[in-house]
C-alpha cells in the first residue's frame, strides 16, 4: 500500500481548486495519507522566491487568468480576490493537525471546509469561530482549536522543515514516500492517479 505525504496550505488557491479529488484518488488506490499543512509564505521566503504580491505584474495577471480557467473547468465557485487573503493560516492549520491526531471525523472534509471559507465565502480562517464551526461540521470536537494548539504549532513548523528537505516548492504537493515520486499542483492529480495504478 502506497503512502502519500500531502503538503498543502489553506491559503493556496490551487489547493482549493483540487477539491476532494485527491482524497478520492487516495481511497481508490488504498493509499494512506499524512496531511501536512505548512506555512507557504515562509516557504517562499526560505527559498528566496517572491511572495504572490511581490511577483512581476505579468505573472500576477497570468495567475488570475489561470485561476479563472481552472475554476471554470472544475465547476467550482470562487472568489478570486478574497477579503481575508492572505491571513494568518496558522490557527486553522493547527486545528487540522489536531484533528488528524485525534481522529474520528472527516479530515479531508475539514480541510475542504476551511478552504471553502477562504475561497468561496470571504471568511477569515484566523477567526476562532470559523475554525470551531468547521471542526464541528466535520465531526471533530470544536475544542481542538484550543487543546491542540501547542502540539499543532510544533508539527506545523516541522511540516515546513520536512517539506523543504523533501523538495517541495509550492502547494498542493503530493509525495509518494515509498518511491519519492513527486507531484506538484492540482493539475497533476490525473498523473498521480495513473502512477498509483502502477504500484
């Protein structure tokens, strides 16, 4: 059975556009998954890459065109310039980590709920009320947003370090750890599906 380390950011528009396809593919192939939210803005800084707002104007314009094309193709509603972006994704990421450690709920559902809050609903995922609501709706104890904070912060930092060591440079990023086969971007999910079928 393959294992996949799934590196993502709740601030990533392309992670949002991936939707639940990754979870479906992993389930289809019986792959185990470790969800590894990380600080994507710090990743850009560590790699010496410009943050989205600091990129050349032409690249910013192209990104917007790509978002509109991919959203239309996926049939996903999307706010292309969210009111709370970028925001502090750390508290919501800590909650995802705590939920994964606790188990018993729909982890991918929680991730999708938080992404939807940013990219569809113009809500601030730094707001504890948004986080606790998402936890409850996904079958987790809403208090995980508080009780899991310390451990979540520790693992969140570790995820970035482990991701950089593994070669990530964006999100979403999927690594089949058994073979170190890497897939970057929601538009590589078909390739990941095909690859898992060969194992």
